[in-house]
């Protein structure tokens, strides 16, 4: 009986090994390449068909609804994700109301919907925004789910492909690591196309580099080059520089290391290498040309953005991590990341998004990568350039965060455009790469038995685990001494800390690599699983009573609107698509602000990326900034501005005087209480 069970076990193992057997080139076979991306895509398609996404637009239900939100499937919407549910979704609905134009006409003078913001429009740039196709083809509710899951599918697939390209015999481990990348807190708190595509592109470009160098089939190399080049353009026009620069640097240094690994020291080797890399060079030049066309045809927009007071041309300095993250608690604070679902601000930072970090497995594994580089040289007198460039990437990132005084070099690397808290995304892009390099080295060191493997790998395993334990222990000490309440609002912190340390140790033994990846996934899930809700469709403000009233009044007699009060009045006018002086402006409209401030005396207040809101006041409009990204302007219905340019006012509080105003409608819904006024001629 025992012998038959043993024989069956060995037969099963042999069959599995045949399934994952790499090609002669050392690259994974097509079953290994495709099964996980196909599985992820199928899950995504089901969720898209069901119109389920992670949008936090359900925050609006707290204002306009009563009881339980029928659209909420699981979890809770996040107020902090206002850039998603308030700004991005508000303008998407506005685009739908206007027929997805290139120039959104809400602000007087218009706003280019294809630049700065990620919005759907009937424009050639839509070909470069696959996450927007759902809005154009299937409408708002499917479009929201499409926009949510397409970048996520791309991210998980790219992380998986990177891993199996380097370690083709471990598809299950690759799937676990890829899922952990998806649930990383910095992804979940910053979830959006322009935040996700830079990470996904860097990982896919790394995998593509290896395929171009190893695969002899021209169609395979051309296919990889086309996909990598296309997504490079997708990433670039997303224009989120703080996430793009670190991810590009990860890829560039890997690419340099891979080319040097080919030892291109002779003319023959240079020629062969050039032929293999030609498709990606052509793709890169083509992508650069497309990006250049995109910029050239929107140069006025970029000039307007570049000349703003905020954000303008910001420049960061090296060694600035402690400015916003005293004691670096947030940077190393992954074990307590769960706390942000219940407590903010706290020791880790001022809010959830700014303090969202990464499980720093790439940092913890760096001593091992250095160890392997040295041992490779000792063993064969051969330099492993990929080990070296990966370590160099980690060192550059850490130096930018912690070491001041080398700003000139940082500017050459464009790192001065990256705030310290955003640089963390670079460590996420490094995560599957660092793990794959360690696992590939461990798998290549075949030993006679577990004792031999233990002797050979125990040193780097202990070094990495001790580093992980020391940095986790440092944060635990800070929490206990400075903010002990975090231990209560992050009840799974012990699970997170233990699994992070375990994964840092277990990746160094062939028999426990998959267990290590599972530990990493558990750590990621304890932090990231609870962040975004599952929500059916979106909460469309145009379906509210006040939204319907705005649309009906404007349809009967079109005019220009001002929203007075807090964000809801601004958001209603944004979503409605009516002409309005309220909304979130990515850059100022010259026509709009000439109407409001004809002499330009308040230009410093309004020349910025900011929410444009109004409050009742006296006389001509005066603008101020309670915070950098808010413009509060006074409104008097009897002012020359209002009399000449404003037809209607939507307000959430009564005006100090009804002079020059006439009530058209009052709507009470949920906790909202809004009134629509018509601006009437002054008696004077």
C-alpha cells in the first residue's frame, strides 16, 4: 500500500514537472505564461459584467441616501479617496452628459479632457487608454467597473509574467507574489489608472527585456515590443510623474544590467545584441513619437499647468523623508497599515494615501542579492550585473530618502520630481524582481540534501530575516511608546509582522519558497484587503432630486451656474455638465477667470490645480486659499460679475440677503438641503 501511494505521488510530481518544463531557451512554456493572466482576466470580466468595482462613490449616499446603500456589496467607501469618487467620477459623468467631447464645456472657456486628467473622450488618445473603453462602448455603470479592473488585471498579470519569466518552474509562487503586489497598500490607497500603469509597465518591460534577449522567434519578440511600447505611451499620457519616475528607473537599471550580462565586449556580440533588441528600440522610438505628438497638440495645456502657482514646477530635495514622516514610521510601518481603515491621522502619517507604504521585501532581500553577486564572482570570476543593478536601484532609492546633499545627481535622475512618500512605489516595482532573483539563485544551487542547502543558504536567510525583524521591531517600539492605540485599530499587526519576517527567511529554501510567497500574500491581505469596497455601478449625482432639478431647469432655459457652499454643491454642478464656475480645475481657464477677476488681482489665489468653491459675500468676487488645492471665492448676486455672467445659484445654505435672487426650487434628500436660485436684475 505504502509503495503504491509513493509511486502515485512520484508520478503526480513528474507530471506537474512536465507541465511547467521550460522551453529550450529557458523561458516558460505557453501554459505557464497564460494560465494566471487568463484566470485573472476571467475574474475581471465577471466583475465587469456584474458592474462591480471598488469605487468609493458610495460616499455620496451618506449625503443623499437613507438606510443601507443598496449598491454596496461589501466593505465601506473611503472618504479620503476624493480624487476618485468626487473629482474623477464627477468629471466622467460630466463627460457622459456632454457626449464625451475632447473639450469639456462645464467651465467657461472649456477644459481639455484628454490632458492632465484621465477622462473618456472620442479622441485618438482613447486608443492609448484601454481602461476608458468601457465608458465609450458600454456606458457609465459598466465603464466604472471596466476602468477599475483593467489596470488591476494588467498589474497582476505583469507581476506574474516578470516572475515566471525569470523562474519558469514556479507558476504557483508567481501567482501568490502577483496577488500580493495587487493588494499592496500603496496600490489600494492610490488605486487608479495613472497610479497602476507605471508599476505594471515597469514589470512588463522587465519581462519583455528577458524575452527579447532569450527568444529566437521574431514574432514573439515583436509582440512583446508592441505591447511594451503601447503601454509605455499609456503610462506616459497618464502624466503621474511621481509614480512614473521610480518605476522607469527600476526598468532602466534592470535593462542596463541585462545588456551588460550579455557581455557585449566584441563587435559580433554587439551586432547580435542589437538585432535582438531592435524590436524594442523601434517600439520605444514609436512610443516617443506618439507621446511627442500628444504633448505638441496640447502644448497650451501643459504650459498652463507648468505656470501654475500650485503644483507648478515642484522640486524635492534629497534626504527629506523625515519632513513628512518623523522617525520614518510610515515608511517602515507596513505591519500597522491596517490601522488606516479606522484611524487617521496617526503615527504613520497625516492621512491614508500619503502614508500608504509597501511591504519592503525588496529592501529585506537586498543583502542576499549582494551576497549572491559576491559569491558568483568568487565561484566563476563572473560579474552578475542584474544582481548589481538591482541592489544599486534599492541603494539609490534609500539614499534619496535618507541621505541629503546630492540634489544635482537626483535632478539628473528626475527624482527631484518625486515626493519622498511617493517614491515608495519604486520598492513595489522591485518586489517580484527581487524575489524572483533570489528564488532563481536558490533553485540553481542544487544540493545533495537539506543539510547541505541549509549550510549554503542559512547565512543570507538569517541576514534578511534579521533585517526584516529589526525594522519591524523598530516600528513596533515606536507604536508602543508614541501611539499605542494603533495596536487596537490594527488588530492583525502581529500576523503581518510575523509573516513578513517568515517570508524573508523562507524564500531561501527550495522546499519553502511557495510557503514564503503565501506568507507575503497573507501580510498584504491583512493590510490591503479591507481598503476598497465592492460597489455595484456608481452613485450618479444626476439621479438625485437636486441633480434632476438642475438638469430640468437648465434644459428649459440654459444658463451659467455657481455652486455656493461645501463640496456637494460643487459636485452636483460638475456631474451635471451644465456651464458652471464650480468644479475641480486641473488648470485655470483664462476665459473663466477673466470673468471672475478681470484685473487679475487674485491670480496667485486662482492660478492653481484646485477645487473651485464659492461662499456668500459682498461686492465683486475675492478669492483665497484655505489650503493649497482649494479656491474659495465670494459671491454676491448683485455684483457686476453675477449680473453679467451668472444665471443660477445652487446653495446649501441661505444667502445673507435675497436681493438679486429668486428661489426656483428647494430639495431635501437624505441629509442634504439645497436651494436653486435664479439671479435677477439688481434694483439699482
